[in-house]
């Protein structure tokens, strides 16, 4: 038995592509590996979910290619102290909103997850949302929706 925890956020942004979004998301916030490399999927990985380590420039090429093919971009980010990892998946969505730029769905899956005090398994989403929502707001992203899920599988 395991626990799946996710924060799904749909955003509207003026960023033209996922690289601009990631550049701003990782500025003074969650970050890549300590050595500057990136854990992500290969450009053609559709079913294997075989994460590999790439240099930052190689990862950027992969992100561009996947976004151009309308494939999700999945990578590992770390809290600044490298104690907790977060799996991030970025999907570009059709934009049905008027005058808003680009529409993305971001899915954050915390690793072990911060726990609610006094509870044995429930995730403290307030911890993550108190970091994430102000960061997205500061980046100029409009939040269209967010969902938090914590469930056994």
C-alpha cells in the first residue's frame, strides 16, 4: 500500500513556453539537482517513465521537443535545502479563455510529504500552498483552479 499526494494547478500566464515558466518557477524557489543537472524523461519516453539525468542544456532541448509534440514534461524539483523532492508535470492546455496567453496544468507530487501535526499520514497541503500560490502570483500567473489529493493506492 502506498500514498499518492498531488497538487494540481491550472494557470493562465503570459509565458510563451514551458522554459520561461520553469525559469521563473525555479528562481529563488524550488530548484534542479544540486549539481545543475535535471532528472526528467527522454524526449521520446511516452510509456516507460524512465527518468534519466541530463545536463541543463540537454533538458531544455527535451522540454522544447516534448512541448512541441504536446507531450507532458515531467521533472524532479527540490526544495532549496534538498530535503524534499517534488515531481512536477507540466501540460500545455488549449486556451479557451479570452485575452490571457498560455494555459497550463501543473501537477506537483511531493515526495515523502509534510504531515499534518498529530496525523499519521495526511499531507499538510497548507505547507506547499503557502509556498506555491504566492510564487505563482509573483510570477504573474492567474490561478484558474487548484486541487489537492491525498489517497491510498
